[in-house]
């Protein structure tokens, strides 16, 4: 087997031709450190790495939101999807496949105990509505966790929260009533019944909540 230095030689040659430098033989065949707060795909177990948030806090503070007008809804079958740049989702580091029994799948109390108060989320919601250019009534727009708390989403990371526009045909002023909620509950049941992994459910809902169930073989 070639030494690490020998394996590095072709890389050094290529970089020199490009006017660049740098090849650490010790790094070849080893893991590359990821920037803090950005998990590798293997750490999340998904095709695309989902950011990891700060997790539950004893005291939540209002989080800054993306600039007004910088986020854009996508629509599939007239249902709203979040902007993948503004709202890629964020994970609660306390919830893993190994801890679901003591967190999201335990009987009662976990999600209600980590949910930020309305005094925090109300201000965030108003700012996020401007981020997305949401012009509907605030009563009908749900300040939604893309990865719900019952699926291990971070409680107050701005990357996991968006003003979800109401479903098509929703009566104006009647309050939030989104089809996404049903998807979240079905995924939670499947995770706790060990029908799908936590990571698979999280990846499916961040990719496209509308097709999440079908893609996991849980119906449509």
C-alpha cells in the first residue's frame, strides 16, 4: 500500500498547476472536521445534512429572522412549502434514535415542556411573516416547526420555523388548520412504532412534507 505521502503527491501536483497549495498527508484516509454547528450527513444519517440547533432552553429569547422579502414559498398541489434556504429545518440534539423512548415517544409532557412561550414566538412570527412576504391574516398563518417537536425538531431555531400559509380553500379568519399536522402525527406514530427511523422521518419532512408519507411507504 502506498504511504500517505505518496498518495498526497498527485494532489500536490494538481494544486500547483491550479496555483494552489496544501495537502496534509495525515488527513488522507481520515475524517475531515466539520465546522461547529454543521453536522455531517453521516451524523444525521441523511442524504442532506440537517442543521442542529441549540436544543431546549430554560429561557428562550427572540431569534432574529431572515431579511424581509428574502424567503419565498413554493407550492405543490396548491400546498405551501418553505424556502429551503431560509427554512431547511433544525434538529433538537436531545432527540436521537437512542433517546426517543425517553423524549418524543414517552407518554405525555415532552413537547409541551420544551415549547417556547407565545411572548417569544409571537414576535418571531411577525418578523418571519415579513421574511416570507406573508400577506394573509396572522390568525390563519401558523408559526410552524418544519420538523415538528414530536419529530425531534429544534424548539426555537429560526431555521426550523416559518409562517405556514393556510391550505387551499381555508376559510379566512378561522385559524390554522393545515394538512401538514396530520403528516407529522402519522410520522411520529411510525417512528415510535419503529416502522421508520427518526432520521428517515426528519429527512422526508424537510425534503417535502407533502410527499413524505408516500416516500416512506406510509400512504399518501
